[in-house]
């Protein structure tokens, strides 16, 4: 039973008589239970229609500006995924060519992220960035424990490893620290600093720090954390103290944007301190969920004891994952995108998304009611809040009213120490066109006069603020 589901009783589904092609009257006698198995089977067309009709209550994915996850792919990619739906990615002996496509994707990403020797880089597909982040964190912990002194102190309970990161990190990092007994050293926001910087990162490190997580594209506001600055601060720390702290770049979104739109930004393996990088294939990698990627600079960065060997066409193929069985279709779709778009194609798609984000941001600022925190000029994502002089409504009211038109735009408060700041975030993805952006702006401008006439934010009149923060 899902965590949020309570007791539903014996609710039954009603069936339209015309669902039954052979016997309309017989359909009237069918009322399958919703929360336990029916006594017997029903025609596939009837089962399809029951499920299909309930799913009409879901929101329109293309109008979901809360999620980073891909909501549109080409029909050819969708067809390939359907052809591979039954393939288990872990079974590399049975599906050797799917495994080969995974290997090619790793090599492509290693080259894209400027690994010193792309052929020597180690990597794997995952079910998403959350799993990839946990693999990166596990490797950092094991590398820290390679030091016999650290291993002895850890075994005796005298030392607890810690991981330094901004409080804006995705929740998977807090899960990682919880599950693997790591102290999460979360650097809070301060003033107009909404993410980690080099000075605060270095100040939090000590001999028990297994690594620093730098986020290339904060889910809070779409901004890049300054990876070069963080690495430089850790270089200086090593010169002063001898502490050699590796960096993991959580590039869930930005690792598939920056290489194409910001090639001069040295956030990747060009930084010697960057040991590993992850990304979400199902975000700006442009693949339906779920697929992620984790890569290490070289074999030295990934402790050998974490790698399992699977016999593959007469040789050993290294695998490193938390899941065992998982779909191969998304890996195939990722390779399709790499083949289909190439470097120029990815650049065009990501630039179009950034252009749309900047267009919407400019339109929202021009309304006069809002203040931009970011402008969509890094990730195609930006955050904004109401101006100080606006007293009649807040961002939760704006989010609530836009939803009436089908737009899913999340409003939420920032974490410590900026809980006082509530924002709206807009995520622009492939498939969200300038035409749709203009429709969003038109709906917002149509609502603003009504919002200005409110007696105050609806939270002051008993309406609950419901956040809709999605990664």
C-alpha cells in the first residue's frame, strides 16, 4: 500500500455497457473492485478503457512546468522503447547489443565531459540521478576508507565520515547520508547566496570529509554552483592542511546543458579534483524516465571492491548499481538521441529551451508584480517571487490560479536560512515552445488584475499553501 493511501473500503468501478463489444448487457453485471483482485478476467479492451479513463484526471504533462523530467520524445524513439520494453538491462549476456549501446553512451559522456582518457573512464547507466548520486557517494566513502587510519577510526566508532553540500541539494543526497550513515554537512543559504560557494565549502571540511558535492544546476532556482571556485578553494585547503577532498558534480540537469551552451565553463573532468559526475538521461538528456548516468574520472576514482564483474561475450564487464533488474529501453532511447541529434542537435534543443526560459522571465519581470531571482540563462529554469510592495497576493495564490488553466507551476519556500523566501519556479524543457510560453504569459497577465483586487494572500483567509516542488 502506498505511504499516502488510507483505507478505501470496497469501492467498485462501474463499466459502460458499450465497453463490451460482444455483449453490452453483460457489461452491466461487471463491477470490478478497485483495491483487490477481481474474481476473474475481463476483456483487454474493457480493462484498457477503465484504466485509460481514470488517467484522464492526471494533469497534462506538456503543461507541467514543475518537473525537469522529459515529457516528449519523437515517435521513432517511442517505437524503439516499445521494441525494447521486455529487455532487462542487467542481463548483458542475453542482450549483448543493448549492453554495447550502454558502453557507447558511457564513452560519449566521458568525451563530452572531458575525461582525461575517455576510453579509460568508468561509468554505468542507472535508473536515474538519485541512484547515480548514491553510487558516487558510496565511491567517495570507500575512497576515504582506503586510508588505514580512517578505516580504523571508523571501525572503532571514533570517526564519522561527513559529506559537504549546499542545503539546496536534491533530497537523494540526504537519503544517501541517512542510509549509509554519513554526516550531512548542509551549508545553509545566506542573504542572496542561494547555493554552495568555495569559501563555505572549504570551511566545512575536515579530516572526516569524504567529499564535496557541487550541483551544476540547482533545483531551487536553476543556477550553477561555481565548480571551478569550489575546486580552487579545496586546492588552497590542501596546501594549508594536506587534506585532499574530492568533488562529485551532481549534474542531474546541467551536465547535459553546460557542455553545449557554456563550453568555456570548466566544471567537468578538466578540474583535476572532480572525481565523478552524474546526470539524468531523463531530464535534459531528453529521454523518458527513468535513466541516469554515473561516470568516474578513471578506475582509480572507483574502488575496485564496489565493481562486480558480469561475463559478457567471453570477457568481464564491470557493473556497479543498486538495482539489479531494470529496463534497457531507456538506455536504447538515450543512444538514439545521441545518434539522432549529435552535438549540434543537442546544442540547438538546449538553446531553444534557454531562449524560451529567458523569454518567459522577461515577460514576468515586465508585468511589474514580480522580482526575478534567476533569469533562465544557466539551466533553462528560473525562480521569481512577488515584489515587496505587492501585498494582495503571494506566489501560492499565483500557482493556485494558474493551475485552473492547466498550468502546473510550483510554489515553495526556500530552506534554511531563507525560509522567509517563497518563490515560483518555471522549468522549460524540449517541447515547451515559445507559443506555449506566450499563452502562459497571457494567462498570468489576465489573472493579475484579479489577484491585485484580493484583500490579501489567501493563506491569511484559511486557504492552505500547497507546495508542488518537483525535481
